[in-house]
């Protein structure tokens, strides 16, 4: 793939049905839709697959991140069951990317971050054969300290730990531009893991809070960022994470930045 494509997260669409979400993405002239965190039923997943195919949209799925989906602290056997079910949903939807948060670590536990990362590593190693069988890419998302004092994925070390141990091309990263802007790690993520960045969440903020605003309302330098994304070999696969009302104005701007760049992913 070397053509930039843009979808929209259902977290930012006012909708009461799968059909309404898909119709909104078509009306906004998007290329795809990311279904966000619901544990969709088998019937719903099949419905998504068929309707998205009929509409010519790609599909991605963002798994839940709390409760047993807190992969940093949930026992590996239980976490694997949840991750496997999220993968099954993605596959049934016809999805390309399964976006997951790494979870949290125990602040009171000695060496809590590394212990939590080791759980995630074991979990990831177990799911790789199923990823390779289905062709779905597991994309671990970067995080910030905005919501919790103990997140995994708020620093490059966490991804270096995982990617150095797991070479499968079906395991990579979702770079959330807003999260990375807050942590100040955007350039570091791209320099170190550019060819493992398979998917990007596009949103902006003031550099302090995880606001999920549109590019025209934040402080990211978007022309420079888009050039860096291309330069370091990330995939031009973008999921918009700001309100649907802003898309008609912002999408042409984002397309204009991405279209002339020499994507080689």
C-alpha cells in the first residue's frame, strides 16, 4: 500500500447503528471506519463486513482497554482469551488492524513496569500464530499520563522491549499523534519504530491535555509531522479521532499534506 487512506473512529460519530456509522463515513468521503471498543456480536461483525464491502470502506477495530483488557495487569491466560476474542471480531469484520492499549502497571509492585511488559510480551507471543493465520495486524497504541499515573506505552522503552523480542510483521504500533504530542515522543517513536508503525490516530491538542481536537485547533505542526511519518517509513493508514463535524474542513487539509509525499510502505 502506498496510497494514503483515511478512516474515522466511531467514538467520534453520532450514531445508533452500524449502518448509520458507515453511512456517515461514506457521506464524509472517507476511505474507512474504525469500530471503537464495543464487544460486537458475531452477527454485528458479519453485518459490518458486508456493509463496509458494499460501501467500499476498509474496517479497523479498536478493542476495549479496561477491566480484563488491562493487559499489563490481567493474568496472561485471561488476557489471551480477551485478546483472542478481539482478534476474532476484527477478522469477522474484515478488519485490517486490531488496535489495543498495553494497559497499566502496578505502581506498588517492585519493577512493576517490566513485570507488566513481560505479561504483554507473553500474551503477544501467544497470539502471533493467529495473527499470521488471519492476516490481521496487532497494533499496540502509545499512551500518556493524562488519564492514569501508571500507563504502559507512554515512552519508547516499552515498544523497544516488545519489538526487540517479537519480529513478526503482524505485530506493530498505532501512533496516536495527540498522545505522542503530549509525551513529546513523536520523533523518537518514528525514528526508532517507523517501519513498525502500521496505523496512526490523527488528533491534536495543546501539548498538555489529551483533547482530541482537529488539526486547526491544536499545536501540532502538521506539515512537518506528515513529512516525518513518510520519511521514517510508517504506513499511510490513518484513523481520524476528532469529531465528525470537523471532518469536512479538516480532511481535505490532511489529504493535501499526504498526497504528494513519496510513500513506500
